[in-house]
C-alpha cells in the first residue's frame, strides 16, 4: 500500500492501477537497463581479454583437457612411484602449512590488537581510531605478492618473506572483521572491571575477549583456510613450500608430470582437508554461541 | 540441598576451574612451543646471513631517487649522458645536464665540491674534499692510478676496475669506460622524456603559455607525450591495471552467473534428488579444492598467458565458492513467501523468480561485491603467474632489480587500485541493498 501513498493518493481503483503499473514499468526499465549494461560490459570485457590473451578462448577450449590428461596418463603409467613422490614432497607441504599457520597466528594477534584499538568504546586512545582504521585498511589492501616479492629481494627466498607478507595481510583483514565483532560486545563487564581499577589491557583481556573469542577463533580458522591457498601461490613466485616445487616440476615439462601430479594431489588433499576441518570447528563454535 | 550435594557441587566446580586454568596455560604454551619449532624450521638464525642489507639500502634509496649517468667510452672518446643509463633516457644530441661543463676537458660537478674531470687521452681527475686529487689513466684494459696502498673503505681498486662511492655520487672506472653516477631525488622523466618538447616546462606554461610544439595544441600534445612516455610507459601501466580489474570483474560475475543455477541443484529445498545434490556439492568442493593456483597452471597450458587465463581461473574457483554460499543462502529462505506466491497460481519458475530470488538477492549481492574486491587482489597475484596485468609488470620490474622507482610506482598504483575497488564495491553495496553498517 506504500505505492498508493507515494503516488499522491489517487482515490479510484483505475488511478491506483495505472500508477502502480507505471511504477512497475519504471522498475522494469531500470532493471533491464542495468542488466543490459552488465551484459555489454561482460561481452566487451570478454572480447578484450580474449584479444590480449596469447591463445584465443575458442581455440583453447578444446585443449583444456590436454594437459590434465597428459598429467593423469603419465602419473598413471608411473603410479608405482607416486607414493614415493608424495613422501618426497611432504616436507614442502609441511612448510606451506607452517607458513599459513604462523602467519595466521601472528596476523590474528596483530589483528586483535588493531581491532581493539580501532573500536569505538574500547579503544585506548579514542582519537587515534581513524588512524588505526586507515592503517588496517592499507595492510588489507596490499596484495601479499607485493610484500613477498620485495622481501624476497631483501631477505632471499624461503618461507620467511611469505610468512611476513601473509601475516601483514591477515592482520589487516582480521583487524576489520574483529572490530566489527567487538563493536557488538557488551560494555558492562568492561565498565565493571574499570570500576575495580583494572588497566586497559586487563579490561580487554578479561572483559572483552571472553565475549568475542568464539567469533574471533572462527574468523581466524577461516583465514587459516585462505592462507593455505595464499602460501601455496606465493611459493610459486619463489617463497618456498609446495608452490615452489610445483613451479620447478612444471618447468621440467613432460617426463616429470608424475612429480606435478604428486604435488597436485598433495595440494588438493590439504586444501580439502583443512576446509573440512575448519568448517567443522567453525560450525561448532557458532552453534555453541547460539545456545 | 544437603551438605553432601554442596560438596559434590564444589568438587565439580573445582575440577572445572582446574581444567580451565590448565587450558589457559596450555594453549599459550603450545603456541610458544610451535613458534619455537618454527624458529628453527624456517631457519631464522640463518636468515641474518642470507639477508642482503645492501639490497635493502638500494631499494630504499632507489625507490625515491634517480641517477644520471655520464659515460665516457674510452675507445672512441665519446661522452654520453643518460638518465638511469637507459637509451630511452638519453639526452638528445648536443644537450647535456647543466652540472656538466667544458668542451676539451669535461667537468662534472657532483655537488659538495666533488668534481670529476674527463681529460683528453682517457685521463680522469677526481677531486674529493679532504682527499688527495685522484688521477687515473686508462690504457687498454688496465688502469694506472695514483691511489695509495691503504684505501678508505669507500674506494675499491684493482688493476682492472676502480669504484668510488661518495655521498654525492658514484664513480666507476674500467679500461673500456669511465662512468659517473649523479643521484637526484624524485622520479625523473615521470611526465615527459627528454625528447619531448614539453620536458622541463611547468604545468602553467603548458596549460596557459604559448604553443610549444607548432604542430600540436599544448594540452593535447602534452597529454600524448605523457601517455606515450617510453620511460614510465603510462599507457601500458593503465592497460595492465585495466586488465587486472577486468580479470576480477569477469571472473566474479561469470562465477556468479554460473553458480546461481547450480546452487539450486545443490540446495536441499529445491533439489529433491539426493544424488544430484551430492554430485553438485562434490563439484563445488572439487573446483574450490583444486584452487586458483592449479587452475591457473592448467588453463595457461590451454589458453596461453594473458588475462583470459586469469579470468577463467578466478571464474572456476569462485564458481565453487559461490555455489556453496548461494546454496546455503537458498536453504535458509523463508517458505512463507514461496507459499504466498504459489497461492496465486504461480508456476515453479515464477515461484523461484518472485518467491526465492528477492529473498536471497541481498546476500548474493553482498557476497559478489565482496569477492569483486578480494578478487582484484587475487588477479594481481594470478597475473604474476599467468602473465597478465599489473602483477606481471610488478614481477618483471622486481626481477630485473634495476628500476626500483618503477617498482614503487607500481606498488602505489596497486594499493590505490585495491582501495578504489574496496570503496567502489562498498558504495555499490550501499546503493543496491542499503548500508548495513
């Protein structure tokens, strides 16, 4: 009925109907235009991307299965070696997971501090809230690869540059999510603690953290999942771990496809395993909260 | 309550407290032990040796400064002047920087009373305050100099090569050529290269002054020369950023379009066939689990390097993610609206369109827009692997280890691009589904 009152309250049914129809038509027109713009953008974007690609989409489409088929057939032919190769690359996998785990730990800790400092009502220095927010925005905006590549130049290859790069991004991303949770925290325990003369860190540790911990852990687990993928990708640009081994195996080309296959299997298995694990625990955490 | 009951309660509470206290200490202890293990697993003690502080200094100083090379070819006696020693930064014939003077004897004033003189017959004089005049004669492939035996640490000398590093600039001498590097702050030639008539002209002069190039209007000409600047390649950079955003946009939108119908198949509400549901979910899990990295590698074999490969890698991975999120959203829709639409005699398709879609659109749009921003970052990384967009330019600039000011420029642009996409997706979300926060 809101339509009627908006349309200057025509009294008769025909008036109501016509103004309603006009409104519907206008909405359809806008919806259609938006859709049209989206379609035009997508089609022209696709053409641009297709033009600037080395191989075209339509020529490449039927080759899409060639490489996986080669890898699978070669891996199948040498299937006896596969367990050995998986064992060989297992340390690289551990490194990839370690990078993700440490960067999540450090990033979550930094994100925790950032979030408390940038939440209204909790911040130690309320005037600096915008500063800390911008700070975590910038940390979030820098893609991991930028920091990783620069640090690889300075520190040399290996897991440390990737760890620092992912930790910085994690701190920014979690800082934002954490602060959204902390905004909804009940301030009464904090006030109670303040009345006993507790310091800021005591108020946060005893008054806020117990309230937000389930959500924080849940977000950190989700981030861990994302960071495993990121750490594998960063390996590909020289930061160690499974991605690095994959690049080397790819560079050797045919004849070593069994190594690539072993790495694919390890990576796939790890990602699926940690996805399931983290979603299981996240469900438990959020269910526990609802009760 | 009897006393026995109370003591039992107390006992239980005590156990609970003890367990909590133990846990409170155990978790930090485990984390500490893990970090200790990482300390050695990542070889942090050895990092100090592997770290190259010289690289860090080069990076920090080069990213905001540039150097001008003055090079004498000792075979031909020719002297050339070039920004960063690059051909595209060479001073045109007959021009040179104003801190160089002389014809027969070329005097290079590095500032701070540091003066280098190129004398005829491949002789060089280097005048540094508080140090005796250095004279070097290049003969064939070797150098004769008057340098003393015990040298300060800013001079390195052998029979073939002498290197002198001063706060004002660097000098290297070999038999084949003599080079002086003079450092200046700022990104040189960012606007116009030396061959452009607009080089060295102020903004006001270009916009409001007399016509500089008789064939072109000032504004159009300046814009064209800036756009085609060979040193900074603004045109290519703009294209690269466009490619990266295009990858993110096409990948995200394509994934959303693909995932929506599939999500119906995976949702318990709408897909009565258990087998179909399970199969669709496994497909989602599979494409998500394979991960963008492997998809990029596999697709690059079929489509070659370029933005299309990156687009498809994002599209495929995100189809899995979107499928999962969308199907969860679809399972949580309110049945009442669907029933209401059904009571008007709507067919199944109309029930979906008017009963379901309006309920899930806000969730879907929020997710799509969030992924649009996050995929801009992914596209940068994928571009570095598959060879497209700003990610590739950044990787190349870092790997050549030469133009750190270009690296700094790309990094600034990437951060601005991601922040812009963040702002844009937030703005669009506010417009489309109302601001939540």
